[in-house]
């Protein structure tokens, strides 16, 4: 029964061979011996048909893969499941009759190598498929009595129809190992108990399922997580909106007709964008310190009697970071808005003026919608950027002042700076990973939804 | 009516002047501090009582391990190499995504959009542990890798630029028998010069501005630090900050000058980047 169906399809394939390739699942039963051998010896068909270099590449990758798989791969895969079984420590050596120390397993490396092994297997399967496709091409071309492509032909194709391969191959490998692997790794750690009391190589950590998530959302960590999450959201909204509104106002101020030296003003504001953030924030932190110049000058003038705790009082510090953030962010909005303002059609505004609209109405109904329209995507990006705004908090307050109700967090800590403390100072990696995943899910969902909305508004096909 | 208008202009002018003053204040402050002879992290006056160049000299001659010259060379090395690599990568990726047809293009665009939202900071921490597991931390090459890999995801501005080059140019060349590669090198690249300069300089300035990636990767090995890590460390501990703040200011001024010049040159691209390079999934 099955055989009959195949032959039917086979006939169809033969009639329009150019369009339809034989599916790889059926290729084996149909093709000639060379192709069949390619299923076991990758590149066999290529070598036999004088595509030596290509064939050797396939063959060598197969040999390399098999060697790796049996010497490392299986071990790595088992390691990924167990995350290590041998604890480091003393063990009794019966031959010597004494206790000797043994190194033990490193759960961290087991996890990393295990994940890399899964990726390498994926790459192996991909190469295997390419090998089969290549063998199929040879078989089909031969069946049609056509010439097989030489190395030179392949090279020319790479520079023409397959140019994308040349351009994309290295970046994609880079993304696999420097983006996908870290993401998968971070996500995996969230399901383990990798923290300061389970540090490899001295100790092992293991898979513990969802309990970290429970701990953060409803357990003891919630007391820190929820307030920090709340402040992160408040901060992101306020920082984005204030930069946007005040940036527009600044641009309009500079664009006022009759203002002298508008270019000078613009240059001054733009200058501040050029200064590396670690410099400008550290200088601000110095100036705003309890003993810093601003407090001292105000004291000397008799305006205040004691220092204002710009960075050391919870509530004040929150306002300070918002205000200092304006110093960095407003010029960027100003720069872009100026571009938009100068491209606004004068006709439309004149028409509105003739109809008796006042300045505020013109702004509300013509100027502002235009600005919003152009800047919507960058506003979304800014919002996401602010949720992850590490520099401003870390450099200005360091997350402080410390809040004794929180676990290793201060009043101005955002999720991302808290995460920094958790990983680099207290080594609570699993907690940090859970927070990371939560940030990622939130920002990804939010921006995908918003971009969809914006694209619809702007009439772009998503 | 006219009087009102004049009033408005004067008010705007005054507000702008005050704002401009607030904006330049920290800049002038840090420049003045770099020339201050009397010690201490905090002062109660704006202008130094005694002026000196010692803070600058200290950066290059001190024996306390604050090896500014070495940091400068390190940063230059990292930024040149990662600048070259990222430019090649992102121009290639952007061109492919804008001009070439292939099966996984749509998938890649969506994938890059989502993966790009994974906080870079988080990836950094995991990359750090990957590098550490492979014994690659404390090396400038690790930093080069870290700065370059992101290029494959940062192609939006460049893609936006390629999108604006008319397709008819390509088609005409194709009729004349040019291959894709020839079209890319002979037609597209010469037009794309501005965006190449933009990409290269953007990638070049990154390592001068970033301190946190470098700090995490390079750890305590002072001879491998970049300028940013070094300067940050000079003032991050309380014991050092008191004596080193003026030298920190001097070091900041030294790197801020070239970056500012580059930036002012680049700012027109910045506007185009925000307005034209907006993410479209």
C-alpha cells in the first residue's frame, strides 16, 4: 500500500523534477548507492562525484562529531541531567590507607557543557541534513543528465544567490554562543538551587523545579521583590515621560521665533550627551554628596542649615535620580524633536492660525501628534531601556540608601541593580536568574504588544 | 500684542540661559577640579585656590598602579578591533536583511527583535560565567568578543539606510550581468559610506563609554583595565576617592575631549537613527 503511494509520487516527481525535490525521508529508498552511502558516510556522494573539498568537509565534520560525541558528548548530556554527583572533599583511599582529597564535580561546568552539547548536536543534525541535500542535488542533476557544479560554480553561487550565507553565517554562530546560550543558561539556572550555599566546585547544585519562582513571588523574597518591582515600574514611567515632555518643551523653547543664539544653546545641550555616563553620573554624585559642593555652597549662603540628603534619604534619593536622569535624557529628546519641528509643514499651521486656533490648540492638535507619531517606537525603547537603566542608579546612589526591610537591596535599587548585587556580591545566582526571566518576559511582552500597536498606527506591515 | 511677544522672548531667553548654565555646570566643574592643587574629594568652592597640572602628570607617572597610559592603549586596542569586527558584521547582516532574499529572513528579524530584548546586562553576567568556565576572563580578547557579538543584533539603523537605496539600481546591474557580490561592492558600498562611518565610529566609541561590562570581565587585573574601569575604580572606594578625585577628573577630561568631538560629528546620524531606524518587527 505504502509502496504504491510512493511510486505515484515518484512519477510526479520525475515529471517536474525542477520544482520538487524528493523528500529526505524518501530519498534513501529511491536514490542510487552513492546517495545511500551518504546517509552513513557524510560527503561520500560529493567525493565520488569530484566535489572533493565539499565532501571532505562533510566527512571530517562527521568524524569530528562522532569522536566528540563518544568522548565528551554523552558525558556532557548525562552531566546536564545530574549536574554532578561527586562532592569535593576527602575520600578514603584503601590502597594507600589514608584519606586523600578529590576535586569533585563542578555543577556549573556540567550545566554549561551540557547546554553546549545540546547545541552542538543541533549543529551536527543541521550539517547532516545539508549533506543529504547536497547528495540529493547530485543525484537529481545526474538523473537529468546535467553537469554537476564544480567548486568554482559553488563559489560563484556563494557570491551571488547565496551571498546571505557569507554574510550571516558568522553572526549567527556568534548569536548562538553569545546570546542564545547565555539566555538558555540563565533560564536553566533559575530552576536550580545555585546560590551562596551551593557554590561549585566545593558544593553541588541541582535541579529544584519552580520553587525559586515561588520564593520570589509569594515566599520570603516577595518582601523585597514586590517593592523593588514597584519602584522599577514607577521609575521607568516617570523617567520616560518626564524626559519626553520636558525634552519637547526644551526644543520648543529653543525653537521660539526671535531667540538669540539658538545654535549655541543646542550645542551646549548636545555636549552633555557626548560625555560618557560613568563620568557625568560620578561627577553629579560628587556634587550632590552630603559633603559635596552643592550642599556646602548652599550652607555658606545660609539657605540651609544642614545638608540636604540628596542621595542618602530614600525619598529624596528617588527624586534626585529622576532629576539627574533628566540632565542626561532631555537633550536626546530635544535633538530629535527639533528635527521634527523644523520639518513640520508651515501650511498646516498657518491654515490653523487663519481658522483662529491659538498656540496651545495648534500644539495639541498638530505639533504634538506629529512628534508622538515619529517618536513612539523610540519611546517604547526608552521605557524598556529605563527598566534596565543600570548606570544611573549604580553610579549615583549604588542602589542606596540601604533598606533594612529588603534582602540586599536599597531604596533606589531597580530590579537590574538588585540583580547585580545578587550575582556579583551575594552570589545568589538562582534568585538573580528568576528576576532576569521576569524582566525579560515583562519587557518582551510589553514591547511586542506596543510595537504591534504602533506599527498598526503608522501603517507599517508588522 | 507686540509687547507680549517681546516679553515671551525675554522669558524664554532667561529660562534657556539658566538651563544651559545647569547643563554646563558639571562639565565646567570637572574641568576645574582637574586643575585643583589642594586635595580632598569635596570642596566648598567652585574655582580652585591653587592651579596645577600635577593631576594630569600623576596619571602617567604614578607608581600606585593607576596606569592610565596602559589603560588608554588597552581601550584603543579593544575599540579598534571590536570596531572593525562589528562594522563588518553589522553591515553584512543589515545588507542581507535589507537586500537579499532567503528563507529564514522573516524568522531572523522576529528572533532578533525578541532576543534583543533580553537585557544585555543579564547576558553579560552569563557570558561572564561562560568565559570564566573557559578560563577566558581577564583578557582583552574576551572583551573584544563581548563588544563584537552584539553587532549581529544591532542592524536596525543600517538596515534602514539600505532600505532607502532604490531597488532599481540593483536590478539594472543585474540585467547587465553583475553578481550580488559585485552589486554589493561596486554599487551599494560606495553609496553606504556615511552609514559605514557611523557604524564604525559607534562601535569604536563603545569601549570608551562602557565600564560595567569591562569591569565584570576584566576583574582585578589592573594592567588589563580599560580607561573607564580604571577611572571608575579610582573613585569607587572611599579611601582612594579622597586623594584621587582630581586625577579622576583629569583622566575624564582627557577621554571626554576626543569622544565629544566624534560625537558632535556624528549627531546628525543619531537623529536619523532614532527616527528612521525604529524597530519594525
